[in-house]
């Protein structure tokens, strides 16, 4: 229950962050870049979408999915095993994708984007919470 | 209010409302235990349905605050909702927390009222 509350909180932070980026992109405005000044370089690079879908939209969908599933798991919406499986797979997939995007910023674009890193850390923190919960429950 | 502080307050309050909504949906009956006995007689519908309605209202307020959509309306409804919560739950150990949330909601509402509306209010004076 506590871990779901934390995961829900993190996903809500992710939703607000991606909504901010989507709004800025639609308005053709540069987002505030609290650390460094290379956010636009990363956000406007050729790696800013997967196929035709912008990464901010994919991120928003990911965070919305996580928030809904954590709510389902707390409320007890059946089938719980299915939701739990989707939940863990989504966070695993998100963590790997975040690693790839962080590598792209580091080695290929050679610029750091505050919002992209914040999103990556949010997803990795979700992964750490899931792993810790599994360890505490002696599942791993 | 400084813009960054406003967004911190908005997202924080949104998470609170969303999560409370989820918890009420999980167990509406136990949340009805916070109500004062006199409230039961005033309700036009069964207590469980009233609590489910409260949960949905909380989630809608939370979603609007989180997505930054009609924030001032969401904050206004949140504040009114909290006034009702304070009235129907009486003074308990957690009243002070609800007062904190009410003031946070009012701060958000005051800071996010559209300029057009403020101008209208000024013109009417």
C-alpha cells in the first residue's frame, strides 16, 4: 500500500512534467531549463520521437497508465495478478528506455536536458521502489 | 505567488486529492466514519453512494489541478469541498490538516483567477 502511494505520487509528478513539456511544444515555446541551457537542444533533436509519436506524449501515456494501475491495485480492481504484471513490465520497459535516452544525451547529442533527466530519475525511482518491495517481501 | 512555488503547491494538492479519492473508493464505508451523526439525517442518498460521489469529486479536482486545466475553478471547488468536510467532520485531531489544505486551496484559487475576471470585478466596483 505504501509503495503504491509512492508510485502514484511519482506518476502524478511525471504527468505534470510531461503536460508542461507538451504545452510548451504545442505553443512552440522553449521550456524553462533550471539546470544548464541545453534542454531545447535535446528536446528538438531527431531523437525526440519514437516512430511518429513525440516522447512527451509517450511519457504522459506511461505515467497515466502507472497511476491508473496503482489505483486499481489499491482499490482491488480484478484481475489483480494481471495489473501487477503489466505494472512491473511497464516500469521495467520504462527504466530501460530511460537508460537508452540518457545514453543518447550523454554520448550522441552530448547535451543534458533537465526535464528528460528528471523523468528518467522518476522512472528509475519507481523501479527501485518495486525492487525494494520485492526484496522486503522475499520474492527475489 | 512566484510561478515555481505555485506549481509545487498545485501538484502537491493535486496528489493529495487524487490519492484521497482512491482511498475513499477502496473503502467508502470506513471513510463515512469521519462524519458527524447529524449529517446522516441530511443526506438524500445512502451513505456509501455519498462517499463514492465524494471520491469521484476528489479525483476530478485532483486531475484538474494536476493537468493545470481550469485551475482556479478546481481550487475554488476544492476549497468549498474542504469547508464542507470541516463542517461535517467536526473538530478532531486531524482538523488542523484540513485547515492547511483549505488555505492551500484558497491560495491556489486567488493566484490563478484569470486576469479577465479580475478586470471585470474591478470595473464593477
